[in-house]
C-alpha cells in the first residue's frame, strides 16, 4: 500500500468485520523521538489462535473469498523497513489492539495519504459503530468521536451532506493546525 491511510482503512475494516461496536484510532507523531505510532483497537471478536500465530504471513487470512491477506503483512514490512515494529495483541471475545511504530522521517516511510477521507469514510459509512479518532503531534492533539457527534446531532445522520462536509473540514483544519504548530 502506497499510503498509511490505506493501512488504517484496511485495519479498521478488519475490526468492523470482527463485529466491533467500538473502534479507536490514535495517531501520534513524536518529532523529538522521530517516531510515528498508529494504534488501532477494537472490542470485536478477537483473532482466532490459528490465524493469530501466522498473522504476519501473507498466506494467512480469515476470509473465505480469497486465500491471501496482504494488509497486516504489508504494514509489518513497512514498519520493519522504517526501523520500527508491528505489535498485535488480541483476546477472543474481547478485541484486538494493533500498534504500528516507525521512524517519522525515514526515507522509506510512506506518506500518510488522504487521512481525512479515510476517517470521514469510516465515520459516515458505519454509523452503528462508535469510532474515536485522535491525532497528536508532540504534546498537542485533537479528537473527534462519532458518539459525541451523534449526541449533538440527535436524529441527523452523519452522512447528511452538510454534516459530512463539516466533518471533512474539521478534520482537515485540525490536522493542518497540528502540523503548522512547529
């Protein structure tokens, strides 16, 4: 995958397929330590032991429609190529936590890509799932959650054009502000 936002979308979709009702996506850039950390956790079904033991192997997948699962192996390779690591903790019936760590400025680190569209897509396409998103650069961060938006909006859907446009602009403005605070 050419962009980290694709990895985030892939892992989030794995959580959704695992019947998660709560998904947490945290991105932390630590410029002093030269680290980029992406943490995605859910309260889904967890990963069965037979899949988990070989989860970083591209020929391991829980899907029945194909025999190859490239998302986690490719993310693992990206982390390793960027002097980092990929850790996955899971418990059946409780959920999964994935932590991808890599050098922030490594020459081989893929760009973040269109993170705004990725998060927006998750928010408006899965209104039955509570999604918490936090982006942090050094000590400054912002958060947005579907639960908070639903409480404010009541019966108005997140995929209403005006609401989805507001979410897009809010994400874009806040991510830009984090990077402009250098």
